[in-house]
C-alpha cells in the first residue's frame, strides 16, 4: 500500500492507479499515521485519501466498486474496464469510518 507524502511521491499516485487497468491488482492508498518513528514527520505532509482520489480523478474516471474480500476497511473504486481496483483508507481524516467497518465486520448474527 503506497503512502503519498506531500512533496515526496506526489507524481506516483496516478501511475499506481493505472496499474489496475492492465493487471488484476488491488491498489490501496492509506493515509500515513503518526505511529512509531513516523510521529516525527511533519503532519503538514499528510495527504488525505480524498486528496489522492481527486488527484486520480483529474486524469481518470473512478467508479464505485464493491469491497474486495480480505481488503479491509478501504472504500473501493475501479477504472472503467480495469482488471483491478483502487482502495482508499482514511485512517487520519475519517477514523470513525474505520471503526464502523471493524464493528460491522465483527458483528455476529
């Protein structure tokens, strides 16, 4: 799962997304979380999942896609005609979304 860091790898986002067109890959973008040594990073470099999604949408159309088995709490999209999917995990900008997913995933009927 690639992390996008402002001013470091901004130019790679669309290239990762394009890989899903030709290959059955499930690319997931996860927001960098300040844990371990990464707490020393400048949070001004944090790029939200929505910013990454908008970056891709500037060049390509994304269509909502059903979840990928074993794909965790990502929200999935696909490029039209793609063999794979693109997922976004918003751990920092929308942490309740992650908790909700984990709750639903663990509810037993």
